[in-house]
C-alpha cells in the first residue's frame, strides 16, 4: 500500500498580534509509518493529534516540514489527490441515503460503472458483515452499525492510506470493545496502512503495531505497546500509559553502606544494593523521582515470612475487581496503588508491610522529566 513519512512537521497558528506571539499546535514532529502498519497516535485532549491527522489528510495546511507518501512530497497536494480515506468521529453519513448509496457515493463521483459499484459494495458489505442492512438508512442503525458504514465508505475504493479520527469515541464501552476487534480483523483482511488517532490508551495498546505518544504538540515517544509500558522514556509516557497509572515518589539516592532510595517523607527506604549503575550514582544526594507499576509493589504477607519490607503504610481504600484487587495506601502526600491477584480482602485502616520489585523501578530526572539510564 504506502509508507507515510513526516519530517520536522509543525503547525503554527497566529497568536496575539500585540505581543507578536504564535502558537505551535504541532512542534517539529518526525516519524515514518511503515507500509501496511497500524500506527496509533495517542495523547490527552488538545495535544494536537487530530491536527496532525488532518495535516496528513490535507485538511490542515502544514506550516513547516515535509509530508511524503512513498517518497513523494504531498504538502501542496489537494486532499482529493492524496489517495487517502478518512473516518471521522461523527460518521459523516448522508441521512437521506441508504447504506448501499452511502458506500457507493464516492465510486459514483469517480464514474465507476453500475456493475463495478455493485461488486465493490457487496464485497465491502461482506467484509464488514453488513449485507442485511444495505437497504436501510443511517437513522435506523445502531452506533456500531453506523460506524461500520463509515468505515465501509472509506475502504471501498482501496486508497493507499486510511486515517481514523477517534472513530469509537461515541460508542458505549461494550461496542468499543467489539469494534476494536473488528478493526483488527479489518486491518488483517485488507493489509493496509492505517493511522488511528485516539485519547484512549486501551484502544492504542490493543490496536497499534506501534504507538506515537503526543503531549502539547510534541512527540514524547514512539515505540511498540510493550516497550511503552515497560520502558517509557519520560515521566509523561510513564504516567499516561497504564491503568491504574504508575506510582511516582520523590526522594533521594543515598549511600550509607550501600545505596538506598529514601522517600522525601523518610517513611519509605528502599535498599538498592551495594552498587548502582553509573548514571544513577551521579544522582546521589540529588532530588529525583522513581516510578513503579501497581503490579510491581507487593504486600509482604502475600510472600514468604522472611520477606524484608521497604515500608509500612496504612490502607486507605480497597477495590475487588473480581480478577484482581487494588489496594490503596497513603504515603505522605502520595497515594500508592498496589495491584494483586484475588486473595482475602484487605481492611481499610490497617497497616501493611510492602516491598518494591527492584528491577521494575524506573528513575526520573526531577528537572527534565526524562528517565535515567538504569543499565549497568
């Protein structure tokens, strides 16, 4: 199908003329979407992800940088000439047309023959399991069915690149889950290059071959879902990816007959061993942050009796999710969350000894927010 390349792409909006300011919605973003890849762009509301998608589609002008498909620059190419199809959040269906006519509309504009149109519509309807609703109008369809029609209208002409702008955000949780599976099947079925924008990290983690994480117009990290979860490059990605969110604690690295991380409240002291990586040694005595996932903090009572605790904290809340339990603790001004397998319930107000899994801790520079290289 197609490879999409972004080189130093920026979107600049005019700002306050009196103060001669401008606003960068997209700030110097570069990456390549490989042929047949499902790339997800994720980030909080207002981070610029939809603006970036609209620039790829040609619906927003590119202020700086180069956009190319298969090596050909397309910055100044009209949207209709880019061979790109886009699926919008609001479906954008014609209410007076049947499903068949909605899907056939683009082919009629390109003067396909009736037989070609019928063949394409039927093939697409079969792929999306919509044969039984072709004669119905959008208002009679469920949200999931309307989204399928919008997707069908996009894929029917087999463009080089498919763009999805938060297509599932109007659906309820059950339908979103079903449609994620449908989109995975669709990608395998047509083997196309797809770029998908969402604010939902669950969609990003389940759909993307790779994920680009954006914040305030900047690319924070681009990697596989597993690497984003296990090896975030900065505090933003560490906190944005994962639910419940990663736990963050401020403190100092100290060296007294071995290295320790000591929480700023001094309620928690984590032994790091007789030595630490060189990059971490440089932070001895300096304020930094550590991050650790809820599943990597352990209640000592869940292990053997000789487990050495890092701290003793009071339980402030407890949630039993059936397949897992979440236990909340108070540590000075922090809330610490532990995820554990189903066991006996935990009483709120009791004190529990906890332990941190050492090799799962990440260390974060307090000023830059970047993760410190923790390799020996």
